[in-house]
């Protein structure tokens, strides 16, 4: 993470992959995510995300990274009250302790302004100045 642009780190998360049964536990939860979602999920499972539909989507994307052992990119679009659609993009990067099994996944997220507004509505949080 030290080689990432400084402005992207608050938007990152890192999960440790638990096998048998599979789960994903947040090791790192960026501060911008805390501001957006209203809580810090460090040490918690992705299953703790709310709403539950969001948790299921994140779980499935992380499980896909474990299965294919390659980065994946996803785009989620939100309907908004404004003309501009909200978007959220994630790049999930697998990491391995043994060169074979995915042991951690880093997710980098990016939102357009409408996406941030939509996420605040979903999570019931107040807008925060994110610096862009």
C-alpha cells in the first residue's frame, strides 16, 4: 500500500481470507469508507456490511477473486434522483502467502459524485468532504 497514491488509501480495504468455511475479515478499512458507511468494519466479516444486499455482493466478488486467483474489476450503477447515474468501481487484487492460495484481497474503490450521494442515502450517513 505504500506505493499507492496517498489520496487512494482512505478508499481501500484489505480482507484476510478465511477458508473452510470461506469468509472475509477486514484487516484494513479506510477512513473514507468509515465516513461514507458510518462505521469502521476493521476486524469484522464482510457479512457485517449493511444493507444485506451490499454484503452479499461484496462477498460474491471476494469469493470470485479466491476462485479465479486474479484481479477483478466491478462497476455498480445506482439510480439517483438526479439525471446523472451514480457509479461505484472496485478493483480487487489477490495476495498470497504461499504463491498459490489467495490469503488476502485488497479492494480499491472509486465513486463519482452521484455515486457518493447515492451511497450516503443507502447508508443513512451525512455527506463528508472527500477532497475532489
